[in-house]
């Protein structure tokens, strides 16, 4: 087994939500994006249950301590008549949750199935918690900012320094709101409503600065660059379920580059669903997060291993096979005679608490092709090989990897660029892309340095299906959640965590190597969570720690007691919450206490 620099230390498991004997557990909404978040400045854990956001104060021990929330957040719909895209009966349900800095203020933002976006100030939430502890009822529910984009909203990003908020929706649009740049003192009793787009006079707290039509596909994820390389929020990246990545110049109000992996734009069909490289995540990474190393160590190779097709196609660094070097992982997830779904223990939650959406519902955007971010697109292919993890591995080497589109190598999935220009005017940030099943790392483009041949700055580094795992027949429904739509980035550690809603996450260490005069940014697989030992019963327990349930969300934040330390001195925890309320907790750390040299970077 190879030596690794980053480790995940299990800190126990617990249940979020009320005890079974106390009150009925809150319902969870399936088929969403990330529905949990940890504050970066306070010991607060946020979990979305349909329309509500529960606020918890987790203990440092990781014990079974999250039964009682210290507060809950809700909001009234901006337009009560708006329908839901996934659930017509509960349209105000939350699709995505985010903690970030907006200027100097930490905020909690969420987007909803009816198209609403709410932004709450964390200090308002903390004030409400303190008020309730003093015995006073506080009905604070109004967000600091609220806007409707008219239809189910999914992507959500905040540019901290430029004070900008971006929202993507199933109307195939991205709405960008620019807040006042001067420091403002927000009144806890004031709720701001959306205004028409207008020029910034310096008097308004925000303006709707850009609204961009974005093709013919739903947009699950968008990202500003918060690395310090784009302090004014000029650039915005997006990825959609047709597999297209678009890079927007918000100053010009234009899309300046299209990138996709695998099939060409013509072969893919404009706006069609890409069953392999549908986009579910895109992140600008800080160059300072990448730790220098030898090439083999940087990629996670042993001393005898070579990259597939290294001689015939050096523009692709395919790391898919390095997953086999990881310890404590299993390619099968099997139930035991007393598995979590059949257990009668008090902490086991019945599947009846998970409400399935109305799959007969007609799309509200007029699209009847069922290519949505939600269940209509996923259920459509539930019986085809998109969800079949049983494959004939012996046939792979007999086929040219270049034509293995959708196979267990990325060699056939080279990035394709539509415009003869670089990415974001050669912004010097590596870009990570998470598709339905694959992970890619793009080098910063060098178009201005080497001209047209610099559109694609090789190599692209990637993993094909790193989280693949066989699920036995009676739990095969989990395969329908196989999309890597949950992500977390810890810049000071040089760590990215990418999770599939199917139930597992891969921890990636960001690395770099010198190849001649060029710095190549890379990544190395460090571990896959939960560990295989957490997927098995042990020590007389009737159930394994990992349940046969989809992920509800992942969240990273400082370990209690380290919130006030310098960014590079913080200790970091990861919560993985499942839809039966099980939360698995880990400390993520570099061995020897080293960090990646990044200070005070907010992503």
C-alpha cells in the first residue's frame, strides 16, 4: 500500500433529528443537491428538511447529540402560486444549501424548488438562538435577502470579495445579483426584495447586474473564482447536464468559452442529456493549495506503474487505476441479515419518511424531454446500463481506450473547446470538474502565451468512476443516485472532497509536479469514505455504520475550538449525512500537521 499525506480519522456516528420516541422525524426531500452545511466561524450545523433548515450545535465528541435543534429557519414564498419542479405539493422545498462569506459577513444561502433564493446572516441566526435561550420566543424567519428566479433553482455560488450572488435555474438561466460594495450594516428586522436591473448608483444595497441565457439544459452547479485571482467577480463557471461547461465574462455579459469532455459538441447533440459526463460540479482551485512532489507520489502510483497510453497520448493523465492502491475500501456494499432497513431499533428511521417526488408531473419550463436535474431524468434510465455496476472487466484491455467513452478510463474523454481562445482570459487557476461519474482537472490555459495551440493546456488529469461500487439487488435503487453532486474544498489542507449521492466520497490531495519548465497541477486519491470497515457489522453491532440510504449532504468546517485560529492552523471535520439521519464524522488532516500554504482563502 502506498503512503499517503492526507488522512481521514473516523470520529464516530450519530443521528440528526428528534429521537424516534420523542416526536415524528422531519421528512427529507430526495433528489436534491447538497442539503447540509457547517459554519466556518461557529459550531453550527445546518440541515435542510424540505422547507425548513434545522440549526444544530454538534458536540466535539461526535456522540449521539443532534436530536434537538437549537433553532430553525424558514421563509415565506415570494410568489405563493409558483409550482415545484420536483414536488408540486411542497414547492418551497430546498434544493441546495451553502455557507460562505458575503463581504465580511458569514451567510447561509439556499435555493428552492419554486425558484426562491434566501440569504440569512449568521449573526442574525446566532442572535435568535441567544434570545430563545433567555426564554423569549423569537419568530425571526425573514432572510436578509430574497429573490425568485421563477422556476426550480439548483446552482448557487457567492463571490465573497465582490459581494455577488449567482443562481442557476431549470429555465437554463443564471441570475447574478451584485450587492453594494461598501460595507453596510444590515438591519435584522429588514427584508430586502428583488429590484429590476439598474445601474449601481452607490445608494442601493444591490443590483441585478446580469441575467444570462445558458443553452438548452438544466444547470446543477455554478462557481465564482474565490482564490484571489479574480477579486472583482468577472468570471463565472457553470456546468450542465448535457455535459457542457461554460465560462461567462460578467463584465462583457457574454459566454466566452465552451468546454466539454468526451463526445464533440456535434456528436453530443445540443442540449441532450450526457449519460456519462453530465456536469454536477465545477470549482476554481487555488494554485497555492497544490503541494509539490515527485510525479509518482503526486499521482498515487507505485514504482512500477505507468499511466495508460502514456506514450501514445501524453495529454491525458488517467489515474483511474490508482484507486486500487487505497486501503480499507470495498467494491461491494452488501447487507447483513439485520441490515439498517430491517432493524427495529429506536434509532432506525423507516423509509416511509422519505417522500418520493411526483414523477408524473409535467415540467414547468415547457420541456417534456425529461432532461431535468431531478428524478424525471434519472428514473427515465433506471432500467438501462447507466445504473448497472456489473461489468465485464476482462474485455476492457482488448479495446482501444480512446474509444472507451464512458468506460473505466478517461482516455476517450479529452476536453473539447468550442472557441479559439483560452479559459477566462488565461486565469491562472486549475479547474476541477465533477461529472455524473468522472472527475477531471484542467490546467490553467495559456492561450496568450503560446497562441492557438494553448487552448488546451495539457495534460488533463482525471479519474473514471472512482466511486464505483456494486450494490446488491434489493438495494439497487441506490444506483439511481449515482451522480457526483456534492463537493467540499479545504484550501489550507490542499484537499477536495467529491461525493456521489449514492453514498460515498473520495478525498483528493492536490499536488503539483515539474515537467520541464512547466508546473503540472495534479491530484492524488487518498481514501474513499465511508471505509469498508464502516460498511460491515463489527464488535457485536447489529448494523453497519453506513446505511443503505442516499447521501443527504456533506459538510466541512473547523473542529470546535479551532474556529478562531489562523486559517492554516485550523483543524477540519467532515460530516456525511444520509437520508435516514445517520451522520458519519471524520477529521480530515495532513500527516505531520503540515498545510498547503494557503491562508485566508474562502471558496
